[in-house]
């Protein structure tokens, strides 16, 4: 009977732990819902201003039209038809230099802050002379430069384009690049001979422009030799894409990053050609994003994953106290303390949307520890016992904050914490006669 009573008490506590999973899961669902609202805020800013930006080019395009005779069968009879085919030759720059400063700002949508930027860019591209050979029936058209921009609404003012030292006007539409990106194009002088010759115009391209965007900027390394240099006062960049910077420096004053990408190490040129032939597929790019250094929703979600551990450790402490001190604790008291532990994560989420995360954590932890200390001093019939449990909870909340702050070492520190707690429990109960302890239960 004694063992049965002890087993029953453990079963009741285990049932309460499972019951408290419900509010913890509801709180995690609320965190996910707030994240979706944040993402919707980003979409609203992107729709009203400009979205994430990407730059492709410039590339030199030589369109052509070709007529050829083909045999067709119609009503059982063979006849010859003249068909017209349209296409273009696409030439990548021999050297591409892209540099500029991303000047950050923020847009607010309700409670949410969305990082945006204005990219003050300078671009230089050099093209080699390209020979175009005579092909029966083919006539080459007027060449042009094409520049792909993901969201042309972000262009501020009129870009300044100079080709071979002469100013050229830009026109809307990227023409040949339309299947992958909207953008701009500039018409080059007509060819001296539309059937064969050498395309020499457009050897040197210089472009200055200001481009607004939201959060991220990508550059496709279409040059045989592509060099990109970006800087910004934003101190928390996230480098992504297919290429990380060769050199970078990040401090409180901002960041500087440099990329050097060769066509020998990148498949971007061939990927771009395939995508323009409607074969699909993505194109390699280098990317930098302006991110929030403390994503409160990610932090709150990570903290909530430890919620069941909080409840379990607190209940283990209660069980040990109840069995060793022979002091009965009602299951309803277990439940109330567990709910207070769960409410901490909801308080943390709601406060962190208004104040800094560490401040929200401090206020939430202080409120929950104070509430539980006050309640347990009555439930355990001693303010010293209530103070003792409050001290243990303070240590527990402190350890959790360290785990959240040390993202790279969270698994190691969490494992060591659990092992340390297990060692402490086994040390305290190493001489306990569990058969005798159970006699105190009624």
C-alpha cells in the first residue's frame, strides 16, 4: 500500500505536468501568430515602398532576326514556308565593379519595426569587343545594355549612365532580362553592318543610382571578374547567398564587406542564360541583409521550449520537499504554481514587443518569482521556505537567460545544466529510504 500511494502521487504529478503542456503549447502558438503578423508588416512595407532588391548586370545584348525556309506538310502535300525567328546574343562584362553604401532606416507598422535602406550605388563594367558572324538569313538589330532590378519602384530620381564617356538615357524594362527580372535598358548606337562585324560600342559602362529596398540586397556576379564592395552604418548584417565576403569588418559603427568572384568559381552566367531560355532554376548571388540583432519572437520561442523543463524541475523540488519534510502539498497548489511558470513566457512575449528583450525578461521574471515566493510562503507554512524556492527559481531564470544569450553554446550549457540538476537530486536522495518515505503519505 505504501508503494502504491507513492506511485499514485507520482502519477498525479505527472498528469499535472502533461496538463500544463496545454497552456505552454497555446503560448507557443501565440508566438508563431505574432511572427506571422511581423511578416505581414514586412510585406506591407515592401508593397508600399520597395521589397528586397537584387541587381543583375549590366549585360550587352545584340538582338537578331533570322528568316529560313522550312518544309511543311499540309493536306498531304509538301511545301516550303518562310519562317522568322527572333533571338539575341548575350554578352557578360569582362570586369564588373559594384560598390556603394546602404543607408539604413526603419518603418513602423503598428508594433513592428521593419528595417529598410537606400543604396547609393556606383557601378562600372567593361566589355570586350564582340564579333558577330554572318549567318544566312540573319540580320542583327540595334544593340542595347540591360540591367535587372528586382523592384524598380525603389529607384530614387534618375540614374546617371555614361557609356564610353557619353551620357545615355535609360528606358523602362530590361527586355532580354524580363524573364528573370524587371529593370532598365539603354540603346547603343546602330551597327555599321547589320550582317557581320564587331560590336565595339559600350566597352565601358558607368552607372550611379540610388535604390530603396527592404531588409536585403543581392548582387548576381555576372562578370568574368566581379568585385563588390558594400558598406553601411547598420552594425548587424547577415551575409548569405552563394558567396560570403572575402573580407569584412563589423563593429558598432557599421560594416564593410568585399567580395571577389570569378566566373571560374561561379555558375551565375550559365544559370542566367538558362533562366532566360525559360528553363527555370535559380541564379547564384551574393547577399547581405539588415537584420534585427535581437529577434524577440525567436528569443521568446526558444525560451518557451524550456517551459516544460521549468515545470518539471519545480515539481520535482515540490515532490522531494513533500516526501522528505512530510509536508503535504495539494495538487491544486502544484497546478497554480505551474500556471504561474507558464504565464512567465506570455508576459515575456507581450512586454518584449514594447521594451528591450532583457528588460522584458527581467520584469517578467521578477513578477513571477515574487508571485510564487508570496504564494509558496503560505502554501509551505514558512516564509523561509518560500524564500528558498524563490531563490532557486531566480537561479533557474538566470540560467535560462544565459542559455538564450549564448546561442552557439546553448546545447552544451543546457546539457551541463540537466546533468548538474540530476547530480544534485541524486546527491540529496542518495540515503533516502523510499519505502519508509512513502509511509508519510495519506
